[in-house]
C-alpha cells in the first residue's frame, strides 16, 4: 500500500518538475521572441510603434487566456447513481468487505489518537 502511494507521489513530483522546467523554458523563449520582434519593428518603424504592437499582442493573448479560463462547460453536472439495494435481504460480499474495512480503519485512527494522548 505504501509503495503504491510512494510511486504515485514520485510520479506527481516528476510531472511537477517537468512542468516547471517547461514553464521556465517557455518564459525564456518568449523573452527572446519579444526582443526579436522589438528589433524588427524598430527597424521597420520607431520604438513607440514597436512598444504599441508588442503590448497589444500581450494584452490580447492575456484576454484570450482569461476568456478560456472563465469559460463554463455546457454539460450539466452529473449526479451520483443511486446505491444498489440488496435483493431478498442478501448483502453483497464486496459491500460487507468495504464496511469491515471502514470500521477497521476508523478503529485504527481512534487507537492512534488514544495512544498519542497517553503520556
């Protein structure tokens, strides 16, 4: 059980590290592209025009990102399925196992709390 949890956490940490590295590289690439656009636009026109074009590009990209972030889905929320009822008074074996696991888990938590309070 703990090895599965460790594996899951390690995969999550690896994904977070790659996402951070990717974000950093995207930021550096964006900076270089901005400088390149500045140089091209100042050669074509003046610095004021270059600042206006690049600023408008970033504001437009930011507005698009905000619009995509606030977009609501058109799907209605899904409702949970009604629980199955046992037929003829019989309980499902898996239901009994799950109930026993839950009771054991709660008892273990209570014992841990009681042992941590004891001197």
